[in-house]
C-alpha cells in the first residue's frame, strides 16, 4: 500500500492563488483545500467559502449541480467515516465547518488511483473558513474537536442508504490522525466497518476509472 501522505507531492498540482481565495491540492488526487480571504471590520467578518472561478481553475470544471445540502452536529470526540458512495452512482462533496472545529480527513478509496490508500487532513473551523472538495469515489472522515461541531456538505447526489459504504477510520494500515487520550464516539456501522484491504478483497471499493467517468459526466 502507498505511504499515507506527504509522498509523491511533486506529482500533484501547485497552489492556486486569487485575490480572494487560496487553493491547495491535497495528497489525494483530485481533492482540494479552499481557503478564502477573510475581511474583518467592526461588525465582524465577511468571506466567500465558495468561488466558482477559483474552483474551476483548480478542479478543471464548475461545481457539480447540487442535489442535496446536509448538516451534521457532533460532540467532541465523535469520529464519522470513512464514508464513500458506491460508484455508480458516486457522489462529489464540498464540505465546510460553520461551527466548532473538526479535523477533516480525505482518504483515497478508489482502486487504481495513483494515490490509492493515501490520506490528507485539513483543520476546519469558522475562523479560517476553509472548505474541502472531495471528488467522486473518495472517502471522507472527520473528528469533532469541540462540542457542537457542525459540518455542512454540498452533495452531487442525494443520500440513498444502500449506496453508502464505509471503511474503518481505525484501520492500522491507514493510521489516520485520530486524537489519542479518549475513546472515539462512533456509530455501530463505523465500528464494524472493514479495513481498506478487507474492503478491497470484498470488491466494494469504487474503481478509479469509473469514478473519473462519473466525475466528467457531472460537467455535461
């Protein structure tokens, strides 16, 4: 299995900078971190967490048609994931954290991807207002670092329970940065989820090639 992160960096796109947005390619192919410029004044702050020009320049196409907007609220210590959508139908995501603080984790679960098995992590909070783009087929997990952590998701496909799959966030081969010192709070499904290697043997992971086809179709 490839190294988890910070490897092969030279093969990934460089950062995109505009006057109001900074974009960084993550260590999972096709995933990006978006950091808007924040404008403070005596009233508070203003920022634009999504900007189409910066998104298109980084990703290569406009934001997908939004089929669903979802929110979750979690107490400190909650771990959700690693979740991904079967492909087909597949789903892309644009994720931010308007309240609290979360360590958002991108995991490449696409068999055949040049970064399969790698992961990267981004700190999301209402101060820096970063957002993360997940291409079709990429796994998503996060750790709530504070009580009342709210995560907001823009999704390219509506939620259908039977299409939603999971890999264990505690997979020792992945070694995700789950904070130590307290037992993670997880759903029964996530506790029972297979490791990445087990999921591959069971043939439940998405194909990179098929995910790319679905991704391109989002822009038609």
